[in-house]
C-alpha cells in the first residue's frame, strides 16, 4: 500500500525545488496530501518517518499536530485554522485526518527528497528571517554533523557521499537561544520505502521510561567511543522543571536555561524533544543535527532527564528535556 501511495504522491506533490507559499491560517494542498497518506496508512508515522512523508508531499516544515477526527468536528471542536496552515482528508465513512503546521519561515529551493549516493546537491533558502542569524547544519548517516555555508550566490552545496538519510536543519539565533525553523530529510541512495523501514540515518532508540532514555543516550555515546554521562539528581530536577515550563507554555523555548539552578559559571546545554512516546521524543532530539552534535560532545560529563505531558487542542504529547553539563553538579 505504501509503495502505491508513494507513486501516486510523487506525481502530485510539489515539484522538487518549486517555491511553496502557503498562506497563514489557510488550507494547504500539500498538507491535504499528507493527511490523505496518513488516512490510507491508518496510523500516524512516528518521528523521522512523518518528516519523510511530509517532504514527499511538498511541505517544508514540521507539523504541529496530526489527529484522527471527522470533518464536522473541525468546527464543533473550535478549530478555525487561525495562525496555522492546515490540511484535511476524509473518508466516505466520516473518519478523517487533520494536519496542522505553523507557516514555514524558511523554504528550500532546489532541494530534492532523493539523490543517488555520491550525488551533489545545491540549494538555496527563502526566508523571512535575517539570513545572518541562520545556521544550516547537516547530520550525516554516520552521526557526524557538519555546518554548511552558502557561496557568494547564496547556494548551499552538499555531497551525499554515504548511503542513508541526511538531515538538513536551519536554526535561527534568538535572544532565548537557537530555534529550529527547518528540518528536512535528504535520501541518498535509498527510497522512501527504505526510509519508512530501517536504514542508516533514521535514529529510533527504544525507550519507554526516563531510565531507558538515559540508558539509550549512554548507549549512543559509548557506540561513538565516548564515556557514558553521569546521571545527576540535580540535573534531573532541573530537566523536570524545564519540561513543565515548556508543556505549560505550549511552545519550545530555551529561555529558561540561563536561570537554571546550576553552580555559577558551570557550562551547560539543553536538548528538547517532543513526541507521542519517550522513544519518539528522544528520536527527534537525535534527528536534529544541532541536538545530535550536543549529545555527542566530549565536553559534557553529567546529564539529567525530565519529561511532562503537554495537552493541546488536538491531543497530547510528551515533552522530553535533557540537561548536560561539565563536571558533577
């Protein structure tokens, strides 16, 4: 079924490199296509798989919510689309899928979803943000991370030397810390069907408790020749408080990092992920190039983890926060 859907979407999705200009608060044909795929699948793909399907449908941004609902419930439940771009697909039986997303502030031009192994990709970014504040980084299939700088014509060039999934991320420097404004996959020598299964670059740790999150995090570090992080009760407490703040605010922000109760002058880093399970939330941290680089830094020696449930208009999700620092606080 997935193979057939991918073939159908390949012909209907926005052509690679075409500019996308979804109006704020408006229905998007790309999100309609994504909702249709999810409706056919009968379940919501997790983590990176949802990002792969989103890119296949021509949508260049992360979704904010995906939920099974009926068309009549869109309005009965108070959904108006205000401030969001959204898409919906329904079945004759009345069941449907609603997908919402913030309108993208960073749109790639010339970036395909698939490229042959060893291929070179050149693309540009259209953004409403200050380009001087944007950082473009790439997580390679082997977990290494590189930063791309544009040439004089504003073109970013990436050589897809390895086979697997490359994750391309644009982050915007804000007063409260870096904000991820774009996270897209590039499939090198693999198909969409491969990416929906298991392949290099699709980071899917198994974790059902905070203890298993910490264990999975340590396993990733030791696999790269790094020491496991020392678990810190203080950092656990701080991470839990930060997760509560984010869940209550309803949006991801690093604004509280400067005020966390660590010894003065002790360097620290914060990683935030969201998902329907601990596994998905941790996978989103590891999918982000900037977060992955932080997790695999030799600088950090101690870590703490906290999580809270964030209830939203269209459902709920887990907010997972990891705090890392030097030494033993």
